[in-house]
C-alpha cells in the first residue's frame, strides 16, 4: 500500500476552495452567532418603545380633547380614531388606535370624579408577541403589564366615582 501523496507532492499550492469557504463561514458566522441575540433584543426593545409611544399619544390626545370640551371624557364606545383625529398628528398612531380597547365606563365623566387618576386605565393594547399589555392611565402615564396585573387594573375601571365622605358625628359630650 502506498502512502497518500500530499498537496505539495501533487503540485498544488495554497488553500483549496473548500478551506476558503470554511474560513469565510467561521469569520462571518461566529460573530453573527454571538451578536444576533444583542441585535434581536435591541429590535424588540424598539418595538416595545414604539407601542408605548403610540398608547401615550392616544392617552394624551384624550387629555387634550377633554381640555377642549369641558374636562369630560368623550364617548369611548364610538370611533375613537375620528374623535381624536384633530389631536393625533402621526397617521401610524391613528392606525394603531383601531386595535385599542377603551374604558367605556369613563364616557361622559369628569376627571375630578375619578378616585385615583393614576390607577384608572383609559386605554390598553395587547402585544401578542410578548403576551403583555400596554396600558394608558387617566393621568397620562403608560405602563407595560402582564396579564395578571392587567386584570387587577381592569377591576379598578369599575370603581370610578369618588366615595362621598361620611358626615362626621359630633363627639359625645358628657
């Protein structure tokens, strides 16, 4: 049995195409493999930020509409895109608003009638990709909530009006 002849003995010089392609795969593939999660998380963070921005714009449009119409919430059961169109400048926000859920219990109420505007939800949207909800509150802030937290917040949507303070009884004299 004869020993195999090397590339030098056969007169070949340099790398074979197979080795060149292998080196390219390693040079390009390894950094991509390490950096892909970084770029993916940045992309997801940008999507989350955009969703929060759109809900915040819709929430602030409600606040501007209330300022213009006697501090009362509009009819939230109707077409909110057309109601808030004068206050929404970005057409992408108006398009996204078509999928939002509005707190119809607030229709016609005054902001002063709310128990706690910071805990009263006005609008929310579902982010199916992350199974999270972006919620806009009556005071204008926006939060991203998990489904269990959303159910707690939605329960507060039914407790709208402030509780009337009870009359204080005069102290007993004796």
